[in-house]
């Protein structure tokens, strides 16, 4: 199983490659990041590291033995024991259970390392794979949401010691 690592400065090149290589794949189910994301990537990466240092976000990469980034698993808006989970997995890694395992491991980190008690996550209704991952990892649908004008579903998961 690939290693789930906290985002670090040395990940910049591999992360940029991951985002570029999978841009079209991601745009099928989530809004495209836009060209500015890629042209200003170095500054954006530094800003993410600075934000992570404050504890308001926790960014993680699923990294293969050769250093290839296979996925991102992020906890954002960390406050009062809660956070929003976001994730994306490379097209070449899809269908292998890596999203499910990455979400499970991120939930365990959220509970055990960061002291969080509740996570929320949302996905579009047409993203069947992501909906399945959330359900397999203990998230419960709680209501509709609009994601950049697309109908979606918000989920919640309570993190308990017996998970």
C-alpha cells in the first residue's frame, strides 16, 4: 500500500506532475482548477505549507514507493474538532481501492493525530465512485448541496474511538 504522507516542500514537483497528468480526468467530476493554478504552482504550494503550519488545514499525499503521487487527501477548515474532507485519486490508480483506503487512513489520522470528532465531505451526484467511497468509509448523507452549480450531496462522519 502506498504511504500517506503530510504535504511537504519536497513534494512540489511530484504534486504538480500529478495535477497536470490528471487535469482532464479530474475535470470530469470536479471543477477544473484553471490555468492560473499551474502557472502559479510554486507560490500556491508554499501557501499551502504555510496554511498547514497554522493547523487550519492538514494536507496529505498518497505516495508510491517511487515517489509518484497517487492521490490527495485533505482536511480543510479545521476548527472546533471538525473539518471538511476532500480527496482526489489519479486516473491510473482508480478502481484499486486507493481512494477508500486513503479516506479510511485520513479519518484515522483526523481522530488520532489531530483530535477531530467530525468530518464532512461533499460530492456531485454524478460522481458515483466518490459517493461509493464515502458510504464505504462510514459517511452518511445529510442533504443536498450545490457544487459550482452542479447538484451534490453533503455527508458527515462522526469519528469515535471504536472506529
